[in-house]
C-alpha cells in the first residue's frame, strides 16, 4: 500500500465509496487485492478516529435511529457449528443515527442486535450531543432501556411502529410487505407528533446498500471478515458526511451541521493516513 501514489489511492477509494466490490475495484484500478484491502483497513481506522474526535458538541434537534441487517462469512443458517454464536459469523447489524435537519450521521455501530449493543450505540450518540433532542426509533425493545440509561429524562423520545399487511407468495423474497399503517408511541418527554418519523433513517439504509457492495442482497459481495465491514462503514460515512453533496441541502451534511467549512475531496480523506 505504501508504494501507491495518491492518484492511485484516489481511484481505489472512489471505486469503493461508489458501491463497487473489492474484486471490481481490482479490475478497474489494476491494484492488487491485498493492497486494496489493506488500504481500506488503514483508511477505515483513520476515518473512524477522525470522526470520533470531530463529531462532538453537535446541536442536533431531531434524531432518527435504525438498524440495518447484513451478514459476514455466511448467512446465519449456513454458519458451521463450531462458529455458531460467535460475533462476525452470520447476522451482523449496523446501528445508525441521522440528524433529520442536517442529514449528518453522527454515530454508528457494527454489532449484534442485543441490549448491550443498543446501550453502547445510544451512549455514544448521547456523548456527541450538546442539547436536548427529539429522538425517534422503530419498535425494537432494546431501545427502551438503552435510551433510559443514556439520556434519563433529558430527551423527547417516541417510537414509530409500522404495521404490515400480507405480501404475495412470490414476492416475499424480493419485496417487503406493504405498510398499512403506523403507531406513534410516546415514550419519554414531549415529542412533537409531526417529527415522529424514521423516514430519513430508512433512506440512509438505502444509501448504504447502494454505496457499499457488502450490503447488497442476494449477491456474493458480502464481507468475509467483520473487521473489514466496520472499516467499510467508517469510510462510507466519512465520504457521506464530508465529501458527498446532499441533493436537498446543496452542501455536505458536515457543512450543514457546521462541523467543517468546506467540501472535502478524496485526497483530504486519504491524507488522514498521514
């Protein structure tokens, strides 16, 4: 990796953040597979460390949280017996939080879907906020205790529970069931009813699936190691927050949130390695 020029590194990173797989990136850039993986790992760590330090004292008002499913090594049903129950083999969930106003993603976590992971994720989110916020999640039960533990009474929290109808027999694998209604469940504080939504968080899930090959369904582009999945997620959110102009904002989320004063280039992200 040390022998790559900055121009070649930019080509590799540009390919990865636009949703190409490792092997496709190899074919497009001519860079060896191991070199691409090493660059992803080192740059992912650098992006995670930078955002951990920078995304602090945020003046968010409305936060939406969600979890997106993926898998590593093999699907849960195909994991060998000797690896069953070990994190990194089978189902893996990425917890995300998004500011509904600036579209900034201040916190995420690659983990399982249990209570301990929920607490770690929500505590990290709480540590980055400078004021009371309105928070909306889905109906996942782990959020109740996690949010109570991290925020106490200093939050306006509601859950949006979606009701689904029956899907056609041939559509179950490819299309989600039709949403036939929602229930807004006030949990804590005084959340504004009009702001109880998870639509931006769900749209972020789509952005992740389009921008990271590892999240694409029904392909062999899944992660073989959970560490590489975490590095890819860190790189994705660095690019999303600092480099990618949001269509509705006309600036990047980091600029809208006043975390940075300029549009980042891929060269600047790569310079984090230094």
